[in-house]
């Protein structure tokens, strides 16, 4: 899911100790459980703050959470984490 011009880029942080994912969906902060088994990865339902934003930003964030719910595996390519559904990349994050 490419970042849209003028909109905040979603972030993702995985905490291995608590098996919690957290970040910013573009407008709201969120947290979700996750399960990791080798290359298999699944996220639980995300809970987050309920701030409003511009309609296009809200649509973008909604699409981000829908994509996160579809994730079934992951891979690293260069400096990028790719989250996949089947064999299709649905989210891509650049490492820091």
C-alpha cells in the first residue's frame, strides 16, 4: 500500500516480548496482538485512538487497517519489511 502524497505514512513496531504490534495508522495510534511462526504472521484486531482527520486521510487509514488484517506472512527485501497476503505484498515498511 503506497503512502499517499500529503498523508502521514503508517508505522509499525513489533514487541517480541509482549507479542504486541503498535504504531500510527496515519491519524490514530493503534495496538494489536500478533502471532509469529517462522514466516507466518497474523495480526489480531487493532484497537486505537478515535481522532478524526480529513476524509482522504481517514480512507487511507481504513485501507491500512484492512491490509493489516489480511497479512499472513512476511519477508525482508533490502531495507524493507514486506507484509504479504498469500504471495502478494499488501504493506511495505522501510527500516530505520
